[in-house]
C-alpha cells in the first residue's frame, strides 16, 4: 500500500493524478504523445516539460499555439541556431536584431572578415538544423554559480559574460545545454531539438532571418523599419551601449549620466531634422499625420516636434482624432454591441476627412469635442472654430493617423506622415533580443499605475486586445510614412525597473496576469536599476514615469 509520502497529487483538467515525486511535467501531461504540448502552467507561472514535481499542484498544459507556447519554441529555436552557428560556422558572428517576416533578423557583424553568400549559408544552416531535429537531441537545464557559468559559456566575446558579471555574485544562473554547448536560459525551453521542426532560416539583407514557420513567407516592405534599425545601431555604437551588460557596466562605473545626455541629444537632433525636413517644404505642406502604437510616446513627440516647428517659423495647430469618435447616442443597440474603439469604424471618418480637406484648402470648420464619460459629442455651442493661417500647419495624432482613408484624403504634396515606433535598442546578448512590445507594456504599466489608478494586472489583461488592434490598424500602415522616429531610449529599462518591479509584484499569483508578470520581473532582474534624477524633463520617458515639463 502506497503511503502519502510515496506520491504527489496533481490536478490536471479537474482530474487528480497521483505520481511519484520528481516526475516531470512532460511525463504527467504525456507530452511525448502530443507534440502540441510544449510546457506547463503552475500557479500562473510557465515551466518547461522537464521540470520536476515534488509537491501537490494544479497543472495546466501550455500548447504551441498559445503566446507562452510561442515563447518556449522561439527560445528553443534560438538556442538551436546559436548551437549550429557556433559548432559549424564559427567564423560567422551574427547579432540578433528586429522582428521581421515572421521571425528574427540576425545581422552579420564582421562582414569585413567574411564574404558571405547568404543564400547558400541559409541552405547549409537549414540542413544542419534538419539533422538536429531528426536526431531529437536532448536539451537540459543546468543550475550553477556565475563563475561556473562564465567558464562553461563557449562564446567569450563579451556580451554574455559582461551581463553575468553585473549580477549579484551569489545568484544562481540557469544554463541550457545542447551537446557540449551552453547558453544562458532566459525562460522555459523545450526538452529536445525535435520541437524545432517548424523553423526555417532565410537570407535577408546583410544576414539571415530565423523564421518560426516553414511556410512560404511573403517578404514585406520594411524599408523604413530597417533604416530606423540601422540608424539606431549607429547610435548604439556612438553611445557605447548595445547590450544589457554594456548598460549595467555604464551604470556601475558612473558613466550613465553621459549615456543619458548623448541618447537624449540624439533624440533631439532627430526631431530637429524632421522639423527641418517639414520646413523645407512649407510652401506646400499643410497636414502632418502622426501615428504609432500604444505607449510609443506619440504625445511627447508631437509636443517636442511642435517646439522645433515653431523654431523654424511654423505655427502648428493640433486636432485629436479622439474628438472625432462617432457619437454613440446616435447608434442602434446592435451597432453598440459590435463597437470596437480600436477600429477605424469607431471614428466619424466622413466628418474628419471633410474638416481636413476644408482646413488644408484654407476654409473654416467647427471642430467637435468628444466626452468619453457620456460617449457623445459635447453641445455644438462648445465646438472650436478653426481656420489655418498662412504660417500654420495642421497636426493630427492618433492610432489611425497613417491609415490611407485619413492620410490620403488630401493631396500628396500637402501631407507629411510620421510613424513613431519604439524599437528596443538594446539586446540581452548577441542572440537574445528584447521584444519591443514588452518595453511598451512596461511603459504603460508604470504610467497607468502611477497616474490612472490602473493596476498592473488590469493593464496586462487589456494588453492582448491592444496588441490585436495594433496588428489590424497600425502596423499594416507603418511603411506608408515619410519618416520613422524611434522613441526607444537605450537606458529606459533600467529606469522603468525602479517603478515597475513593485507594480508587477502586486499581481497576485492567483491572477492570470501573473503569467505575463513573472517573465517581465525576470527580464527587469537583468538590469541594474537607476533613479530618474538625471533624465531631462522633456524626455519621452517622462510621459510614463512623471516629472515632465509638458502637460498631458
């Protein structure tokens, strides 16, 4: 007869299962028979299939088509690529870059040393990955101290070791092991190489793309995105900070003040260049359209651009797309039930277009104001009369600012379009990127918790809807811009850590938002925190942490 100490009770899908101590999550979920199960959820924390269970828990499978499942497979795929490059192509030094074409772009950083045929290189890498998938090699996790981790990591070029050396000396490091290759593990991974069967390497520009699908991917026009990425790579070199380890070193050695000054100076220089570009065509331009995703810093960018336009002798006049929301009091119950505030259909587009055309042509309009409390426009007697003077330009800002239905409503020679992005400048190490959406989410968590009374849990819960709206209404039109401005700051995560750490700890372990809060906490733990004392009051970051010289 089994005694209670001989087994552990686990609840899976409301069914109690008794297993021996140290049974793995994969064994409990029978993941070997279901390749779509790639991890597990315990107390709203994602764990790998190789995690041992020693106490009674509730266990939920994580499937490959979920957000958390994608993250597990992406980490595993990155590890496999890093192993292949290190083992079979050691002369090629790649550095991870932006998310592109259903994958991640890896740029060759030593082109002067290697003349690469990227098409052939992609074929060769794909061949080695196929062999690994077929071999189903085991991927294990090793816990060790920092000194041991630094000795085991094969790539001694600096980015990983520098990051580890900025951690507390007694901190435990998790390493992934594939054959004799070790890499720092930044989250749960799959237990073997067979889980990478759906990845593909494709040539792109001066590098390759690790695509997380074997399906044919239509190459998107990413000209402005790549130009912005390349510009920020140059900024990183100028500042001397490209990785989290570089940033931590700058903080610990007291160089962070100069890093902040140079980074903010580069932002200001870019805004001045955009203002000068607009001013050079002041005889024709009448409309400036500004768009960008949530928490990209559009509002502060608009205010700073307005100042530089005034310096150039142009008087900017701003109207908000929010004031052109359709009056809900005029909608039927059926229309209200289908209302999506992220959709273009939520705006009174005909009225907006009519006003824009009238203003550009020199006419006068009565701009409405929308009351979000009532969901209706204010009384017409409170509308604002507006007519552009010869030295004035109309600025509109909102998520639909680059949508052709709005931006293209006036002649091309009369308009200038700006996309405000937040492309994360830092990378964790040469093969580990920081998702741009995570940085924006941290900005929003801090702002909403400090100034809008919204908990981190509620902000996280709303984020999937925000992201869906961005994918439908914003990103498809980002390449329609005339210029892209990257609002990301190389030092900002270290500042956001000072605020967001506590707000994320407030999320209860029982709350589903903890699934996303926990990885964000782990991410922030990579940074040495800094206080915002030396951040200028006109910085874009002030929009989220407070202390701005602008009114919002």
